[in-house]
């Protein structure tokens, strides 16, 4: 058990790296969808209307803004807990309106990837962005 305790202590020094990696993976994961939405925001509004999402054009702008803010804030480690909530909500809506009927598997456009995003975002909501980000320095003041 002593070896395990030593290993656990050494690994705990790296505890902020998984939070950083989650932030960066999520930021990258939201980057292309955000870019796609802003390249044809009206088309996204039309698609949202077909999905029966309330206020489809306003919703398209809200999701587009949320995703761009997510990319920026997660990358910087700034307001990580605040941006996690709207991103979680966005992923829940995506699962309900698009992915649920396709089942779990990502290869079938199922809800696997949005579910992973929700789990990672929830971890960031609970733990924050870690010491490798702007939030850490703001909280220290």
C-alpha cells in the first residue's frame, strides 16, 4: 500500500491536466459546429424550425453564440463554470431533438458524443477549469 500512496501523491500533482485537456477537447469539439452554424445561420434556423425547436431563428443565434463563447472561454479557462451550463443545456436539446432516435452509437449519429460532452462539462461545472486557466488567477485575488 505504501507504493500506491506514493504513486497517488505524485499523480495528484497532475490533477489539473485532465481539466485542461477536457476544456481543450470540448473547445475543439464545439469549434467546427459553431463555425458551421455561423456560415449559414439562416439555414440553421430553417433546420431548427423543421425540428420544431421553439423560436428557431433566435435559438440558432443563441446556440451559435453559446458555442463560440464556449470555444473561447473553455480555451482560456475563463468563466468555465458559467459557460458549462448553457453548453450542457445545448447538448441536452441536441440529444432530444436530433440524436435520441438514432440510438447510442456515434457512428449512427446517436447521442454518444453529446453525452460525453455533458459528462465532461458537468465535471468542469463541479471542479472548475483547474489551475491552468484564467479563472484560477481571478479566484486567487
